C-alpha cells in the first residue's frame, strides 16, 4: 500500500502552488466544479506513474503530454 505523507503541486493544470499534508491517512478531495479536484488526482497519479490515465484510451483523440502539456514533462 502506498501512503502519502504530503504532496506539493506547482504549475500543474489550474493549480499554481498547493501543498497538501495527508499524514499517511486516507483523504478525500472535494469541492465545487472547476475547483481543481481532478488536477490534484492527476498530479498524484502523474507523480506515482508518470502517466495521466484520463489522457489514454478510447475517446481521448490521441492526446499526449508531449503535445498538449509540454510544461508538465519539464
């Protein structure tokens, strides 16, 4: 099991600078539409796997981080 102590997200999707401290506990991401919930989940997934699952598979029109998010790979 992966336990996340904390995560800092900078310049990822709509998130400019955010630090979350989970303390290795279960956590919930919630808020109104457009508040950055998916960005938090995507940032954690990218940090752990190097991929963003929502950019893969059927219906994604071949989106790629290289083409559509070059700043992310830097």
